[in-house]
């Protein structure tokens, strides 16, 4: 009589594992808690204690809440720089110590801990920078509103990544989609004298770039990373060539798109801080909020979203249920490109009224980082993009007010935040199981 154990069902013990399997809890088989997060937080808290606290400037930092056009006027906030640095850095050290304590107990830190740490660190950094500036005063309302504005293309790019990767296709070509949308929007709007047609053309251009990605990665099973990188280089070279040969030959005709108007909702736009953010935007800005909500509802509350997520997690099972895997992936990638193209139009129809070479400035890669930091969730990606937009706007403002921090460091701040976020904070983020894996029906 054979004593060989039968092949086990995944997640169930073998028939022969009678005694040694007893007492084996899920916690023991789970991935062990590492020192990565506690050490990272401890290093940052120590840096904050030294620079923001012990070496912090004297005096006060002033933060304006209301702007001149606000319906309600609120007084400015003044905080003592040195004392605030000491208190906030001690809070950071406490949070880092709590994370280390949980590690000694082999307990994972709660999700709120790194989020609270990030907020406190940003506040401490902001007080330190403003307090040491030649003009120790900034408009908090302007800082936040500007951050949201700068985050618009990053949000659209991250949403494009979410749509593609939830269906199982890695989208490295976000940069090319943004750049293609920006160029096409400028060209079409200039020729038609209608920025709204330019906005529509930007979506079409982004979709076309994505179709190339989908064609080669899905139909011809070419490595998705390579195709994305090649598309970025191709679009960059093509737009640069057309800019030099076509647009610069007659800028008034080919590179004068005009701007989309800012739609100001009366009274509501005058609410301090949130008024300009929510109720004083261009069409692209309002579309950003709509896109985040619609894509989240679509992915997590509809049958379409369930099928998309099934394709990204387990394409074989989805195929067995009658879902056309590759067709779903193709149209999701195309839709993602259209979303990114709309984000690209922000550069030429909202930010400035002309196209220049490499106008996207690497924001497609920052959008990719925002998508990862947001855990492939539209709402998470939105807030992650706001973090990068905040870093981008902050480096501009603190340079204007005369901060003692070198301007070169402030200029690289958005990219430092990108690297730090992806390398140090995402930790347990897990992409869809079939992300980047081509599906060949066999």
C-alpha cells in the first residue's frame, strides 16, 4: 500500500503532514516584518531633528490662508520656527520609535503611520524653509492651489497607468502619450483657432500612441517595457523634429493654440483654500476630478471593471468564463492613452499657450511612480500625484522667497520625492498578478 501523499490543493496541508502542520498559523507563514520602514523613518526623523530642530532658524514663519478674491477672509497663521521644528521633529522621532517597537513585536505598522509621518515631515520642512527665507511668508492657499494645478498632467498619466496595468499591460509609454497629446493639442488648436478641438485631438493622439503599444505588446507579444521605452523615444524625436521644421517655420500659424478659459463658479470659488481648487479650474482641471471618480467607479463597482481586473489578475480564468482577454487589454490600453493625451493638453492649452521640445519634462515617469505609490487605485494615484505636484510647486515658491536651501536642491525635489516614494514607502504594494505577462491563448 503506497504511503505517498496526494498532490495538495493550494493552501491545504498534505495528507502526510499530520503533526508538523499542527499549530502552524497564518501569521507564521506570512511575509516577515522587515526593518525597512522603521529604519527609513528613523533616518528621516533624525535629519529633521538636526536640521529642522537644533539647527533651525529663529523667528517666525507666516502662512496666508486667504487670497484677495476669497469670499471669506481668514487671518494668516504665524508659527515660531525654532520651537515648531523641535516639537515636530520629536513627533517624528516618536512615530519612528513606534514603528521600531512594532517591529520588535513582529507586528506590521498600521497604514496611517507612514501617512502621518509624511504629513508631519512636510509641515516641518515647510516651516523650516519659509522661516529661513529672506521673506518668511507664503500664501498657503496659493501653494495648495498651485500644487493641484501642477499635478493635473500627473493625475491623468497615473490614471492611464491604472487602466493599462489593471488589465495586465505595463505602460511605460505615459511620457510619450503626454508629449504626443501636448503637441497635437497645440497644432490642431492653432490651425482651427479652437482649443476645444485641440483638447479632443490630444485624446486621439494619446490613443494612437497607446494603440501602437497595444499592437506590439498584445498581438505580437513584444516585451512591454521595451515597446514603451521605444515609444517614448519615438514620440520625443518626432515631436521635436516637427517642432523645429513645422512649428518654428510659422509660429503664429502652427504654434499659437490659445488657452482654455478658466471657469469660475461664483461664491464657491471664493471659499478659502478649497475654493480655487474645486471651483476655479479649466475644463481639463474639472475633467481630472471627473476622470478619477468615473474610473474608480468603473473599475470597482461595475461588471466592466470586474472583467478588467480579472484579466489583469488571472487571464486564463477570465478566458474560461468567456471574457476576451486580449481584446479587453487592447481597448483598455487605448482608453488609457486617450486619458493621458488629455493630460498632455494641459501643457499647451492651460499652462502655457505654445509647444516646446520635451514640454512634459519627465512627468510621465513621475505619473508611473504615483500609480505605484497609489497601489494601482485611481484615488490613491490621485493623492500620490498631488504629493508630487506639491513638491514641484514648493520648489518654485521657496526659490522666489529667497530660501537658504540651494536652488539646485529645490529643483530636484520633485524627483527626489519620486525616488523616495517608490523605493522607501511602497513596500508591500503588489501589482496585478498578470501585469506585464502576455496572454497567448493555447
